[in-house]
C-alpha cells in the first residue's frame, strides 16, 4: 500500500468538509475520487509561486503532495445548490498552523463547484489572502 503523501494528510480537514458539502452530488468517498480527470481549478488569488489555474486532477494532486500548511480543523460549512444547474457553492473555514512560522492559520473560503456526471469538473476558489500572509509572517 502506497504511503499517503504528507500534503494530503496535512489538508485532511479541508478534503473532509468539501466532501460533506458535496454529499449526494458527487460519487466517491474521498475528494480525489470525486474529481474528474480533466477538471479545471481556478484560484482567484495571487501568491508568488502559486498558479492561478491548474488543469487536470493529476496537476492538482501533484501540487497538494507537498502542501505544508497543517490544517487541524474545518467548520462553518454552508452549501448552496444552484437550482437548474450542476453548481454547488461552498462556504467554509479552515484552521491550523503555518509550520515555518508557527503562526496560527485561520482562513475563509468560497468555492464554486461545477459537477458533471457526479464528478467535479470545474472549481473556482476565493479566499482571504490576508490570512495566508499573516500566518506566514509576511
């Protein structure tokens, strides 16, 4: 059995709250099972070295393999299903520690998720960029 990459473990509360918000809308128990191979992820924030777009499940998985933020919990989930569309809007918060600074990390997200054939095909993400800067000590 392949050992789970550390980044996947560090982000487990994120994956869990997303799957809770998408319950009944996507197939799969784990986040990566619910993502289509050709899914597109748009991130509407700018950080040095972080791409604004990732194309394909494999690309996003590769990035997450080295995710260093240690997420301890996620909460305040709100899920809104757009009537007549295959879109779910998720609002949630994550809490943890930024390991290089030791600072607390508390962030709010809004993820707009498009689903086709019970798989995530498009993800548009917004977050509180200041929370990342404060956690990293910048």
